[in-house]
C-alpha cells in the first residue's frame, strides 16, 4: 500500500466512523426483540470494509458503535461493540476481490456474490457467536435472551449489510471510470 492509498484509507475510515455513528444513533427501526434494532449503519460499515479492507471496516464499526453508545448511554456495551467490529472485519476479507473491480467501475454478479457471502458469514460470526457469548461472559446475561437478540440481529443486519452495502458499492463503482473505457477519436 502506497502512502496515497494509506492516506485515502485513513480519511475514509474516519469519515465512515462518523457516518456510522450518526446513522447508528438516528436511523434505526425497532424490532419486536428488546434492545435489537434494524440498523442502516451496518450497510455503511460493510461498504467501507469491502472497499478499504478489514482493518478499515473494523474501525468504522467499532469506533462508530462505541462512540454512539458512549454518547447515548454514557458507556459502551462492549460485547456488541466488539461484535460490530468483528462483523465488519470479516466482511472486509472480500476486499481483495471486490475493491479492485469497484475501483475499475465494475460491481457485477461475481463481485455481488462474493460480497454477499462474506457479509452473511460475517454477520453469523458477529451475532450468532461473538455478541451472545460475550454478553453471557462479560455481563452475565441470560443465554436465552442473548441468543434471541443475536439471531434477530443476524437476520436484520445480514439484510441491511447485503442490500445497503450492495447499493452503495454499485453507486460508488458507477462513479469510477472503467479500465479501457476511454477511446481516442481520430
């Protein structure tokens, strides 16, 4: 990674965390399960992870979620903050295949499938394993409540990550000039 690329990633990570924070605080739809919402912010973190890689994705979700909890409640709920970061980190593993195509102006079926597979795996690890297990270990939460919230978050966040993330990736790719798309008129 050259210094221009790393500067771009640092700036994008800061911007992503700020957007995640605002969306996480103000754009959410409550689910029937207490303390579990449909959060549009997860689409943003999956987008940043797919374009800028796993570390950027982790920081966008982790920092955005932690600051949101701190501002709203005075203290982060660390089990879910960690799960948010882990989900974006794993989603970012698709960046080696997805990011180069997007930077060339392409987000086709192949990139979409890769992105969706990684996003669903990421949400499964984050919400079916990390969040409930950490809730039980760190906060002595009841297992039944923790896993119900985890299953709900997995479903909601998988949908948001895949749909919103794919829309953002397609839109971002459309702003890029494709390789070999310019021709010289003689």
